[in-house]
């Protein structure tokens, strides 16, 4: 196992063992009145740099409240630090950031505040349905959506044209045919890359109706044999078998940047947040890239999937819940939202996704395409009903480990990898106190 994977697996496993081991006690009813006659200092843990943009406006409205936004490290580092603080009974932040898939691990054991007591349920209609579903467990909102990553296809129009592909693939069959044409360019040209990124495969499952994870409290079911999941696995296996996907280049690496710059990677199946990252990584390809919806299984379908995104929650042990919720609502939903959008945040709020100024925005890097329109539609079309197991943080890294032989040396099949991954996840989940089958 590569050292990088071993370190990541060890860190996440250590964090989750601690997280699932103890709850923080009963969630007492918070005082919903924002204090105005005494000074309050809020601590917000977030790796999203746009959050701090909302602080000046909030402090102007609430002069007695001071907000300190702290980057507590990577998501794994933050989760570990947060659970340590909860167990120690001190140093717990007032607001903390969570990837959508990590939220259940804290919410189910009672470590997060049920925001229903602040009237958060009234905000549901203001978000795309799938994003609201991500923060709701047993009909209780434990966070407010902060940013979103609708799955989309970023494509190099110049490379596709060179390969004889007249327009971006709209179905997976067209994607397959395009992949063969791009590979025929020779050398290192591929339609895309995949080095055991489970989110790529899950995007295909998600939009096609696959629901491999079912969660009911602490009861978890894992099954990759449903029709939607099986179809996605078979399709991606075909691409791997025919050497139509580059399995040697990992995302965020120098080789990845080089492939995007030089056009040897013709597309990326990734979250909409990539609009803020791609221009920095592929400046030589400026003007060539465009954004298109994720290809569909059948022509005319509009079902979408999600690839990334995060929410903000108030720990159950937080000391200033009323003031914390006031700021939480301000920067995820209220008057502070626009400052974050201006700073580059892609949010699942319908007020923004329906805003004409936002939808008509262009960027020379993307050939002056109105790419926000594509991503807004993709956000609204994300299929609902997807669930993550509470221990998905561990499982995500575990997938990299069990799939390494397939991606490194073509040993085994995706179906076999998923079966091994399922069994290990079942064992791990049961060890952590969940009932997994």
C-alpha cells in the first residue's frame, strides 16, 4: 500500500473510531434569542476561505458579536480535532464545516444541534432539494448547505474537435465513442483519468438511479447489485478494459496539471466547483475548455449527481448557539451570502441559481460560455434519495486501498473490488457500533 494511502487511512480510521465511540450527551434546547447586551465571541472552523468575507457585514449588524474564522486544517484534521474537543469538554467551536458525507457520523450520535429549534426547516424551500436532503437526518436539519458540487463534464473543445467529436457527449454511449476517438489521437491522449476516485463511479450510479447505501439511524445496508449501480460498474469496466481511461494520473498531481494544460486529458467528470480551480491549473488551455451536463444513460434524460460540497453545523456542545445560528444563517442564506458568491463560492441556494446576473456571467477561460447556467441546471437536476453510510470517510480511503491492484496493474475487476470494499466496510461499520449488512 502506498505510504500516502496508509497515512490517510490511519488518520481517518483513528478519527472515526473516536467519533463513533461516544456521544456528547443530550442536546438541550438552545436559547434562540440573539444576545444584544453582552459581548460574544464566535469561533468558526472552516477550510472555506469565502466564509470570512461575510464577517464584516455581520459584525456591523451585530456590533457586540465578534467572529473568528479559523482554518483547523484538512477535513480529516478538523474532524479529529473537533471530536477531541467534544470529549475533552473544552475548545469546541460554535460552528464547524462538514463535507456532506461526514455529517451523519456526527449527527447520529447526537454531537450536532438539531437546527429545527431555530426554525431552520423554514429554509428548506430555498435550497435545491438534494442539498437539503444532505443536511437532513430523520427529518431534522443538522446543518445548512454552504457550497455545492453538481457533477458536470468539463471538456476541452479543441481536443474533441481534433479527435473528430463534433459536440460534447450527451449520453454515456456517446462518451464511449468519443473516448475511442480521443485515444486514436495516439500518445497519452485519453478522454479522462481515473485513479480510484470513487466519486466518479458514484456519479454514474447516482444519476442512473443506483442507491448502494441505505441508512436508517444506526442500521446500514450496502449493496452494489441494484440495476443502477450494476450498469455503472459494467460501463466503467468496459472503459478500463479497452484502455480508454488513464489510470496512472491522479487528480491534483503535477501530471494532472500537465494533462489538462496539454490537452492529453480531454474531459473531467467532476464537481461544478472545478470552475474556480481549473483556470489556475491549466492556464495554457485558456479558451479551450467548456462545461456540459454529465452524460446521461438515455438521450433526453436530465438526472444529475453530486460530486463534493459541504455544510455548516453547530456542535451540540457549543456555548453560544443563538449567536452562532444568527451568523450561520447570515452567511449561508441571508445577507452575507452574496459576499461569498462574489468571492467564488458555488452555493445551492435557489435565489442565486435563478439570478439572471449569475446565470449570464461569462469567463474568457471558458470561451465566454455562460457556464453558470449549465451548473445551475445541473444543481437543480441532482437526483434525490442518495445516502452515505456514517463511516464513509473511512470507507472512501479504504476504496483506494482495495482498488489499487486494479488501477495499478489491471488485476481483478471493479465488481470484485466493490465486493471486497463492501465486506470490509461491513466489518468496520459493525466494529464501530453500527448494524451493517
